[in-house]
């Protein structure tokens, strides 16, 4: 199946992000410096949602979670649980493929300070909603990504509180899993350990394979 719709490379919806994108293009002409599209098959059962591209990560490489510390934890976990053909992502053209898994971000463009504002998350929310039409299992990395997913599903935030390793039953026999974001800050401070992250992916693998029922907790 084809991939969900993506914002155009010259998307002008968010003036603050456009201004930063133009500055990055001047300062780093080798960077992607444009909205970062999702990566992986469009009909994947598992959709992993991050927050936004990092300056020298996805904003540079053009692939989600590629080029910074977040990918150093994510891609080995994907590979270990059968979702990726290799444990390392270098960028488009490296031959890496994802299996029954797709990666995307709640906001497709680099935000100042790696922190989008609510209006920017909302501007990108319909692209996220389009990504979520096919997957049976959603994995939100971090509280802001979780909130963006709940908004895109038009559900009540208060009924679906974020928590690491939390599971939320969704309409249509789908499930949302939560994890702390795999940022270098979270891993360096011990808030998220490789074992904690692996446990979330083990559960995602079970759900994708139809083992175990989703349960709110």
C-alpha cells in the first residue's frame, strides 16, 4: 500500500518552523532541512510516534530517529524484536528496511530548542491522523507524542494518561503503548534504561503477533 500523505518540502503552515528551516539551510547546506517523512511500510501493523526531528538527527538525515542519540537505542530494539533488517540506521540509501513497522513524528519539522508549541503540533496533527488509519498497535515515545496521538484519535486526554509501559485500549480493537522517549537525556539520566525499552518492544511484538489482549492500566 502507498504511504500516507506528507507535508510538502516547502510547507509554510508554521512560521516559526519555516524561519528555522531557512536558517538551517543556510548554516548547514548538507542537511535535509525540510519536513521529515515517515519511514517504513504504509500498511505496517506497528506505528511508532516520536515528537519532532532533531537538528543533527532526522533534520539532517531525512529519516526519523537517524543521526542522533535516540536512534542508538531505537534501532537496536527494532532489530532485536524483528522489526528492522539491521540494528543501525545511517540514512536513506543504507539498505535498511523496516518490517511491519513504521516510524513518524507528531511534528515533521525541526522546532527551536527541540520543543514544538501546541499550535505547531496541531498544524501537523492531521498528517499524524492519516498515519494512524492502518496500524493496530501504536507506540508513543514521550508524553507530548502521546498527547498528539490522543488528539489525532479525537479521544479524551484525561481518559488516557501517559505513563511508561502503559497500555490503552482504543476503538477498533487497537492499542496504544507508551514509553519514555529514547532521548540521550533520558538514557544518560537513567530515566529510561535499555531493559525498560526492550520490555516495551517485547510487548509491542506480542500485540503485533496477536498474543495477549490490550489492557488499560
